[in-house]
């Protein structure tokens, strides 16, 4: 250690000991988080995409990055990094200025590039669980580009961990990282994947439970998606306040389009059905329908189909 490094360490320790400053560290993704062998070994995949836009029905992937890792299915402890992939794909159309500015990717970088489907497929087949920060977006994008993703189990660090209960006021990845004490260069696929994996190695601020352990608990639970078919128009405000959202493209059994829908824990299904009967379908026959979800169809476009 030279004199400069020693001075930097001394200054860092001084700042850490003060209540007036907060020190965060740049993420340098390690090759291993924990030594030894998992008792119940599994392979996980943290994945991220950069795209031409946010419309999952028509926009295209321009970059895909993932980190394959080894974890213990019982404890959630993360061990070795097994493989890292980062690839570009030419969308065959010019990028918008917004995308260029956000990602730092330009048309020249993408020209004639193509994702390595064979390499990606190898790791999809090895993985027990695919993880993304906002899996509802990444899974929908990937299912169009890589149909094999449809048969995999997914979890979401954005939605499957109760960040508000952990006193973290935003679910944006860079904000969570900041609250946990690190930062990274975001909006590039492999960087975001590494940052997502890194947060899973932390104890959560309030409960002190391991983030990966909590994610696994959520992924294993069943949930229910309720469709309030034929809900009266004048009940829309009550449904919205309750947390339902309008699915404009949904095709009802009666031929009409659009439905109010919500996803809830399996244990809350009977309570929610009673609420619909008493407050939405008052005096009418309740025509809601339910769909049981597991990690294999949660966050897939199939979640919204009956």
C-alpha cells in the first residue's frame, strides 16, 4: 500500500465515522460472493434488456445482458458467478435520440449485430430461476424474441420485495443501490444485471432478512389474478382506488374489450372476491374470474389471458 492509498483509507474511515456524511462505493462485480458449496445447489440468471422503447408488443431488444450464478435454494446465499453475457442486436431501424442518450448506445454499435441465441439458450436451460428488476417488462420483451423463456420460472426484484416496508422509498434500481451503499453505471444491460444480483446479497434494512431469501419466498408463493368482468362503469373509481388496473386489450367472454384486474396473494383471494360481490356487483350476479399464478407464468403475457 502506497502513501496515497493509505491516506484515502484514512479519509474514508473518518467520513464513515461522521454523522454528516454518507459513503457509497462503486460496484466492482466480484467473481464469487461466498466460498464453499451450497447445500441445495441451484443456478440462477439475473437478466436485463435495453430496448428501442417501452412498448412490449412492438419495440425491439438492442442489448441483452445476464449474470449466471450459483445459489443455495434453502438459505438464498449466493456463491460463485458462473457466466456473464452481454450482446447487441441490430433492430434494423434508427434509434431515437432518447434511447441514445439514456443508454449511450448508438446505431453504429448495433450495425449487423445479433444476439447469440445458442449461448443464451444454454444458460436458460441450466437455470432454475430467472430474475429481473421489472420482470413484467423484461419477460414480455424476451418472450417475443426468445420463445424458450416462456417455460421458465421468474422472480422480480422490483415487485417481489416490499421495499417500502424496508424504508426504501423508491423501487428504482439505482435508488435501491444508493440506499444499500453502492452505485453503478446504469442503463446498460450487463451493468444493471450485476447491480441487481448485488442487491440480493444484502440483508434488508428493516427486517434484516437476506434479500435473495425473501425473493425466493415470494417466487414460491401462488398468487391470484382477478378479472372483474362486466364491472359496472360507475364502479371504476372504487376499483382504481382498490388497486385494480384497466386492461384495455383484454377480450371478455361477452365479446367486449377491456377489464379491471388485480393480482393478489393466494391467501387473500376469498376476501377480495367477497369485496367484489359486496361493493362492485351489488345486487347483480358476480361475474369475476380468477387465474392462479406461479413463477412459471407470473409476469408473462399469459398472466393476462383466461
